[in-house]
């Protein structure tokens, strides 16, 4: 290690903090290893650029070692109150701040007291995240203190902070996050803002409009944009209709819809999803259904739908008949409930092979009764003709099931287009089928992988 050039050692040290680290506390112990390590690491300014209000002493040390390097500043007003003098500490370095995360500000005044002459004092700011009080209505909407804010921001996030008129002048954004329980602008103003930011690639919207009239769009055509990812969380279908129907996505973009509240359901949101959005599921797609987590997701390398909502007593797969799922190649069915008494009380889920003509991989987790799946999958050789991999994680694979699976595998072995190639069985408690049953299955399936563990193999899906 000591033969490494100092620049290589310093480069490696940058990866010690994880992606969520907000300061340099994890780097400090490395500087105590030896004099060579200490001198190499301390002399590299880029390592010390993460500054937080958690510790005033650590912030002072990091600021001194960062020299003139661009800074990532993480501020929490509750921590600042317990560290008197922190604003004076960071004041000389304000022009170096490239990323600012300001949390728990109760008012505009508190923001300006902590960051004197903000935003003029941060001419090099590229990423801004502001988090206000629990209710956005506590902020002062009448004045706009952000007029001088640089228009070169690329990452912008507001949580319970109003979207002030000065923000609408941004034109270089690539990422935008808006959360507000009292959104005060008309939805068409927001849509115009998204359209005018031609470089936007990722948008997350979690909005509750202050007045019902603000969410009724008057647009006649969807906006033009370059979005690669759109996430919308809503409480009713009117908000979804106003947003989704007016935001087209590039082919291959990712769409995530989260329905929050008791008055929403898939049957209310599906009609407003346009064919343009549906095309983003092409070509190959992965589907996951988790009834106990109240979520249904359609995922794929080129697109994603996410429906977080309790399916209800009706057949949830009836909803999917409205979607073009002929491209589904992987299906993952999981029950995450740890309480077995509740978990085993859930009725078996009916698997819909008719919706999945090109299915290749089926993975099942925590399904107490899996025998009902065999009749759906292997009722005839033409059912799921492309299926070649079955995986079971913590399922109840009793002797009767293993014998039935062996018979079905034997029948499919004689059909080249329906030949099972791999079966994976994983159980965290070691409750695996008997070796004789596994060997019998292996006579008809090239790969039978039975192991003790908590997760399915990563290469499976």
C-alpha cells in the first residue's frame, strides 16, 4: 500500500464515505494510519468537500482542508441552533458552494439568517434542495426572496416550499423534485415550466393543489420534453389526469405512478394513461405483484409503471388486460409478510399465463401453496411456451409438489419450445426438498439449484 502514488491513495479514499454521507467523518480514521497516508489524504482538497452542520469542529477542519474546491453543503436548522456561530464559520466559503441542501427551515427569515446574502453569495450553485415545515402554508408566499438566484441550476428540489415566480426562469434543469401539500400555481403554469426546461430528464411531482380549480388544465396538446423519468404521487384521478395526460415521455422513459388515499384505484387512473406512455414498456419487461404490500409494479429496462395501491377483493389481473403485456418476459410474485399466521391466511393468487405469452422467468417468494400454479403454467404444452426458468424462495415445496413438477418437466422435455432449463430453490431456514426428489427432477431439467439462503441468485432477474 505504501508504494502507491499519493494521487492513487487519495483517489481510493474518496470512495470510503457511502453515497449518503454528508460529511467527512469516515475519512478521519484513515488519516491516522501513518504519516504517508495522512499527508497524501490531507493534501487532496477534493476529499474534504462534504460539509454538514452536524459537527462544527469537523466542518471547520474540512473547510480548511478543502481550500477552494467546490463544496457540498448540508444544513439542518435544528443542528445549527445547537451550534452557535456556524453561519459565521461557513460565510467565507459561500462562493465555493456547488450543492446546497437546506433542511427544516421554518421560515424565509431563518434561511437568510443562516446564509447571509443568499442567493447572491453562491454564484457557483448548481444543485439546490430546500425543505420547509410540515405544511407549506407556513411559508410567506407574498415575497419572493430568490430573485437573484442563478439560472444555471441543474438539480432543484423543493419540499413544502412554494414554487416562487423567480424559480420559473430556470432553463438549465436536468432534475426537478416538487413536494407541496398546498401547491399555489395553476397546473398549466407548471406544465409550461417543464416544457421550457428542454434539458429536463427526471421529474418527481407530489402535489396537493391549494384550490381545486388550479388542477384543471386548459391545454389542448401535451407538452414537448426530453423526460427519461417521471414519478407522480397523487390522491385523486383529477390530478393524475391533469399531469399525465399533458406530459408525453420519450420512448424508453420510466413512468411511476403512486396512488395515495382511499378514494383512488387503478380503474380510475388507467384511462388517463395514453398510448404514448404504454409504449415505454417495450420491449422486454419485468412484472412484480405484491398483494401484501399493496403494490403492483410493471418494470422494465426501457420503462416502468408503479401502482402502489391495495388491489381489493376483485381479480387484480383484470386491470392488466387494459395494458399491452404481451412483452412480459419476467414475472416476480412475492409475499413479504413475516407473520406466518397472517401470511398463510391469504388465498392463493391465480396466475394469468394468457397475459404472458413470451414469459421466460417466473420467480415466486413466500407463496405458501404453489401447487395451484402448475395447472396454470403447464395445463398444456402451449401454455407459456417460452418459460425456461422457475425460482422459489421460502415457498412450501412439499413432496407432492416436487413429484408433480417432475412429471410436468418430463412432459415439457419432449417439446423443444417449452423445455424447462433451470429451477432454483432457495430457503433461508434450510427446509429444502429431499435429495432424492431433487435428483429425480434433475433428470428432466439441466440445472436444478437448491441452496440455503435469503435471496435468489442475482443473475436470475
